[in-house]
């Protein structure tokens, strides 16, 4: 198993779970360029509109742009995956999300569902968590 692939050939041999794990690691490092590589060009991302920046976003570039705006709304963003469930074309990730700003902080379990295309790129991603806790900090 290649944990840190360095060539296009090695990347193509990664499992969907490996790609999901690498994407979460890139997000945690703030490496949006590496995160972008996990998504198909026409990928779709969904997160609740109740918590900014959220909503349904179309296209890999738009997804990365939306994620780049997280610091505009949150001084801390911490996503800690604990479990990766391999469902073939789908990977389900369980963990804990923590966001904070000048009004306080909140924590919630999350479920991240990723659907992969035939090229091993995330074609759709969505995250679900207790948005009410976080929305209160943006009111």
C-alpha cells in the first residue's frame, strides 16, 4: 500500500478509501491543492446551507474556493475522521467536527459520504452533522 504516492501511476492505484483518507489529511493540513486532486473536475459537494460557507457547489474549482472561505467564518476548523467504511464506489467517513469563532465553539459527530467515479476521483461529497450547534455561532 502506498501511503504517500508520488507518481500518477501510484495515484491511480490508490483505493477509494486511500483517496478519502488522503483528502481528509490534505484538508487538515490546509493543503487545498492536494485536496483538489481528490475530486473529479465536475464533482458536486453538499453541506448544509445553515452553516456558512455551505450549500450545494458544482465543480472541483468551486468546491475548493468554497473551502478556502472557511477561515472567513471560523477561526478554528478541525475535522477528525475516526472510521472509513469501504462501500466500493462509496466511502463513508465517520468522525468529529469542531468549529470555533469569536462567539465560541461547537463539536459534533459527522458523516461524510463520498461517491467515486471510475477514475478513482470523488464525484460527489456530502457532510452531515448537527448544524444547529454551529449555526448558533453564526447568528
